[in-house]
């Protein structure tokens, strides 16, 4: 995170990325272009507070796959902030740490999936979090407009800010990590759903295949 220079507008792309896929990449690029962001920093969740350890692949694999997936875009970087910070990965702590590095003048946008944003008022210190950044929820077309408007009203009331949440429709988000995990476990192809490097890494490490945990742990020194 030290390498993050102060800039006008920075996107922080939060997700478990288990695994990262083309939907995430297209969504990050769509938000970057739409808002004219200077860069997007992908932040793989270290220990997601709402998930058990056994539900989530080792963070070192998720981090490496995210690095491989983003390497070809000079405006994308990957942060180890949540991987290296001990304890549950509360987003407010991450945004606070970024805010300290970039200062007050840089606009910070936290980008993530709309389904995660639905629960935002249950996250740790939502009022602080929502004052530190704007939230951009990405979703496939056809999201429930009334629900979004109701959430926007609640967030405005909670934070006192006029525009705490934006929504961007991204058709490529028909791709999902859970479907990719299911496909690998069933021996189905994932070609073109993830970058080739990620596809190769998943196959080499035996990720998402029942009974291959020994290989995962050996590979990352666990
Ligand atoms: P999740 O519950 O696994 O995912 C919910 C939905 O959102 C899934 O359909 C998921 O699709 C999608 N999604 C997640 N991240 C996305 C992204 N960056 N771009 C597009 N779609 C995305 O959500 P999660 O990944 O664990 O959490 C999302 C973010 O919210 C993370 O940064 C997490 O740390 C944060 N969060 C914070 C708290 C807290 O601070 N208390 C609580 C919950 C979540 P895919 O599975 O295909 O990605």
C-alpha cells in the first residue's frame, strides 16, 4: 500500500476473489472508465468477517491469482492490506488505512458486488466507513430498483451524505466465483471465464477439487 501515490480518484475493489474472474475485471474497468478513476486497487479479503475459514480458499492463493489476473492492466494494482493485517478483515479498517496514505483530497470509491452491499449497514462502523469513501455497487442488469432506492435513502439518513451509493450494471457479472468453483469440482471447463493464467494456476494447484487440500497447503507453505 505504500506504493499508492496520492491521486485524484482511486477505486478500491473489494472482494473475496475466490477466484477472481473476468466479471470482476470488466466491472473494475467499467467503474474506472465511468468515474474517470486514476487507478483501481484490488483488495482481496484476508479473513472475511462473514465467512468461516473452511468456506474460503487460502488467502495466499487468492492474492496470487488476483495479481496474475490484473498484471496486464497498468491502472490496476493489488493490495496485501487485508492479507497482512491480523484478525477479521473489516472494510472500515482497510478504507481508514488507505485514507491515511492518500490524504483528505483524494476521492476514494469502494467498489464491490451489490449483493454484498445489501448488508452494508451490518458491517463494522458503517457510518464511519460511508463518510470515508463512496460506495459503487456493481451488478448484472435487472437489479431491484426499489430495493436500491430504499437502501440509498437509509444510507443518506445514516451518513448525512447526499450520494453515498452508486450502482453500475455490468453484464459480464453473469460470471460468478461460486459457479467457477462448482465447474472445477465437476470437471467442467472454465476457459474464457477467468484469465488463462488463473485457469492454469487453478489446475496446477488443484484448487476447488475435493481432496486436493494437501497440494494447496504445500504450494503456499501452509
Ligand atoms: P460475497 O458475499 O462473497 O459476494 C456477494 C456477491 O457479490 C457475489 O455475487 C459476489 O460474486 C459479488 N461480488 C463480491 N465482490 C465483488 C466485486 N468486487 N465485484 C463484483 N462482484 C462482487 O462478498 P465478499 O466478496 O465476501 O465481500 C465483498 C466485499 O465486502 C469484500 O471486500 C468484503 O471484505 C466486504 N465486506 C465487509 C464486511 C465488513 O466489513 N464487516 C462484511 C461483508 C463484506 P463473486 O463471488 O463472483 O465475487
